[in-house]
């Protein structure tokens, strides 16, 4: 994640990928295993981000409909 801090927002996407790869290489794992770990980290990060976006959209929709209902009921 240190790599990602210097290059927002692309760094936050590439940071976990590079960090997992370098962490596995430094710990003595092979390149194939390091690539698998990096790919898994990237997919997990993207899945979590997608779930958060979906949750935020659902909450915005719910809040927006309640707000519109409240505004209409005031008239």
C-alpha cells in the first residue's frame, strides 16, 4: 500500500497487486505462487470495492426515495 499512496487513484488499485507479489517473492516463494497470490489479492480488492459501491448505491436509492416521499408529504 505504500506504493499506492504516491499514485492515487491508480496506485490504490495496483498497490495490493504489487505488494502481494513482492511480499511473496521476499518470503522466498516462487514466481508462479507469487503471481497467484497477487492475482488473488487483486480480485479480492476489486470484489470488495464492487460490493461497497453496490451497497452505497442501494443506500442512496433508499435515502433518496424516503427524502422525495418526505418532501411530497410536506405539500
